[in-house]
C-alpha cells in the first residue's frame, strides 16, 4: 500500500471546500447551506491536519481542536436560529426569508 502524500490530502481538502462553496452559492434551503458551510470547515481542518502531519508539528492539530470547539457552538446557535425562523415563517427557503420583519 502506498502512503498518501501531502498533495493527496490537499486535493481532497480543495475538493471538499469547492463542493461546500458550490452548495452555499447554489442551494436555497437554509439547512443545506448550513451543512455546506460545515463541509467547508471540515475541508479547512483536513488541510491543517495534513500540513501538521507532514511538517512533524502539532500546531495544526491544536488549531483543529479550537476549530471543532467553535464549530460545535456554531451548530447549536445556527440550528436554533433555523428552527426559530421555521416556527415563525413555516419555511426554510432562503428566498422566503429575505425580510426579518413580521
């Protein structure tokens, strides 16, 4: 079995980030957009871990720990906002949520 190179990890990270960015730009459902944002966050953590592994340091791993901590808080707040918007407007489509009045 051939060990994966840094290039392989970075290609995977760029692919995940591109899929997430495309999802944020194209999709109109707030839940899907939220999942695509999380996918972009995972792509950045993958790149940090890959750089950390191939440099032989733990700096990237420490950053990933803090990123995952912030992501957990983001999920809690983001899903609470989406549920509150759904209860108020009865939809999760971004086009229907263009105004915060009423």
